[in-house]
C-alpha cells in the first residue's frame, strides 16, 4: 500500500513560543467539537507563536509566492480522545491569497497583514524578530537564544508546549477537523531574552484586552525542522 502524499510540506525554523495562562472564557468559543482543554498546573494556556515558513510545497508543488514567509499565530492546547493537539484563535501570514484560501477552503482563522521576519545568527547566540502590522499598530515578538542548543526532557515545560502531533479545528458545518503534523523532536535554544510587544485587544478582539501588560510564564525558542501536514478523517 502506498503512503498518501502529505497535503503540505515545509521547513519551520526559529520558532518563538511565548506562553501565557489564559482565562478559560476567552478560549471557550474557539474550542472544536468533542475537544477538551489540555490543562497544565490546572490552567488553560495559549501561546503567541512566530516562525519562518520555508521551502513550502502544497501537494508537492512549490510556488514562488508561497515558498518562504513568516507566520504569526495565537494557539491554545486541547485533547481529543487522548490525542494532544493545538487549536488556533488567529493566524497571520503576509499573503492575501494564502490567507483567503485557508479561510475559505478550510475554515482556518487566517488573516493577511504586512509582516517581517529577521534572524541574526552568530557563533554564540541567535536572535529572531517577527512583526505584524494590524489595526494601525506594529506588533513585535523577538527572542534571543544562546548556543549550543539542547533537547528538553520529556514532559518538561518546554517539551509540553512545543511537541504536538495534532491540530484541530471546526468546519463550516460545525464538524471536527483534524490534521496530523509530523516532525522530529525539536532542539531548543536557552532563552536569554524575549520581548513581546503586542496589543492583545487589537490583534484578537476587545475581550482579549485583559491580557495587555501580562508577561509570558515561559518562552520556548525552538530550532525547528522539516514538517509535513496530513488531514485525517
């Protein structure tokens, strides 16, 4: 039996995950059917995530306008029948075509915006900075990591936030959508500094204003790897 071709392959690099404890009521309306919140220390969690989307191919085809770009998303953590995964509140990419296709065809909460990505890599450290211009403001997520990298212990805080094999969403007909994300376990950089400069209310809606001024409880700066994404029934 031949293995089905993944829907998408890419290389995800220099991923910053700034992790926040979030009131459950902010996330409730985004929870897909038959999913439950994946709590840690009794709390619901969401992560501001920014990274480089590189060498992207959809169904094996690479297009010049859909090859290398930044993504910025807000994700939270759920379980479905024992499978740990992530859901998204909003995802930003710079391409209107990519965002519209994902939203119309797959009901994924993508939006297009002016964005930048910049990575400064030196012998002893690395700094990644991402911006998204939205609602009249430039929002920034920047982190500096030390070298060498290391692989966190299983079930450590860093491992818990970065290692998820499943994504979940809701179709236009109210059904559960699930897809599998495959990649090797990511190494991480020891984080020296992380500077999130965002207005939560502008990015995600007025109710998210309660998060303004909060500091991340933890930060993960992952090296990344090749990934493949496969929809599942």
